[in-house]
C-alpha cells in the first residue's frame, strides 16, 4: 500500500475513502448526523446574513443602514458561517468521498460556489471602488447586479447541496452518455 | 377520531399521495423549505444580533424590528406552507418521530415568543432585557432547526 494518495483524482478519492477517519465518520451513529446538522446551521448563518447584505444592495431592505456598516457589522458573521459550512462540508465529503466526487449535484454546487466567489471578488475589487458616493443612498446598477448574482448563486448552492442526498444520477444507475460525461462515472469505472 | 387516524387521513389525501409518489416533488419542496430557512435565519439574526449589542449597532433595534418583519413573515409563510406539504406526504412517519414533536413544540414557543414578546420589546429599544430576549429567541429557533434536520434521520 502506498504512503500517500495516488495522483489521479479517482484514485485519490478511493484512497480517501480507505482512511480510518473516513470510515469512522461514514459508519458513525451520530457524528455524521451532527456534522450534517451543523452544516445546515452554518448555511443558515452564512446564506442568511449574506442575503441580508444582498437585499440592502438591491435597495429592498435596511435603507437606513450604510453599505459600509453592513460590510463591517454583518459580513464577519457571514465569514463565521462560511468557515462552519466549509469545515463541516469537508468532513461530510471526507465521509463519502467517491460518491460525492461523482455526484452531478456536488459538481454543480462547486461550480456555483466558484461563480459566487468570482462575484464576491469583482464586487469588492471593482464595484465597491466608488462606494463612498452611494454608501448611504441608492446603490448603482453594478452593485445590484452583484447582489442578484450572489442571491441566485447561493440559492443554487443550497438547492444543489440538498439534492446530493438523492441518487438519481449515481454511477450505479443506468445513465445517458451526457450524464456520464458530467459525473465522470465511466472514467472512474475504468480504473483497475 | 384519534390524532393517529387524522395523520393517517392526511397522508391518504390526494395531495399527500401526489407528493409521496412523485420522484422530484418532495426534494423540490424540501429545497424551497431550506431556502426559506436561510431567509428566516437571516431575518432573525439581524434583530437578535442587534439586541445583543452586535450586528448593525448603528441602527435602533426598533428600526431593525420593523425592517426585518416583512422578510421574517415572508420566510415563515414559505416555511409553513412547504413544511406542511412535506409533512402531509409522510404524516404517519412524523407521528412516530420524537424530533417532529420537539420541533412543533419549539416552533409554537418560538412563534409566540417572537411575535408576542420579542417584537413588542424590540420596538421599545430595550437594554439588558433585549439581550435576554435575543438569547431565548436564538435558543428556540436553533431547537426548531436542529429538530427539523433530525426528522430526516431515523
């Protein structure tokens, strides 16, 4: 048995699944359940607070609160929710690596998180550059577009995340060539 | 008619039947239930954090109570509707689940506390009493959320 994970992703997932910690989590009576519960609470804290900031940017909530105050006073809670969500999410993945890696929903979720991450970067690096001019007032179209993308992307992350639990597109079910392409199932099966 | 038989009758309705026998209806409703949970969490936190002296301290609690109320009520409405649809489709399973009854009792307490005690209190911009109310509110809603997630585990 090799000391480290193999260099291809499918092999790495198999290696991960064979780790004692992964097996223990997978077979645990309560640990997995509590981690999943904490994951939902992390999402509630994270998406709940980011949605409030987005609603302010859209101009439909908290009209009296400056955007800078939302950033300074609410976003730290968003970050705390994100950390809880990522840590528990990583543990959930660690418990069931092979199936999660090939899950169509998991892949869609990661893609949406990437979209959301780029959106956050663009917002803070570009859209917010002239924030002083609209901090306490009506937000410009760019900020509204950022907020809308954020709301849609994170809502999509919640929906696709919930769907990971359902096995419609699992590798062990007959799938179209297109689904196989998206899930990488055939590549996985081709491994010795 | 006993409560058990009422649950049985609920599950036998065409609505319960349709959701139970559909491949995607239950997951889709469940996803909307979760989206509303995030919105509810956000709306509750905005006010509770402020009552604790955290969050948007530049805004009076009374302002935040008024400005979060439509989002809170909207999210609650979606949660109750989707939750009822999910519940009708598996009413008998719920009847035997302790987590379901814990959730319903906590939910009743959270609703009464939020609208009869915390809301009126927040409108008067309270001090230390507001902190206590925020802690009770967070504890009640956390119980609802955790018990809700545990309904799914058997």
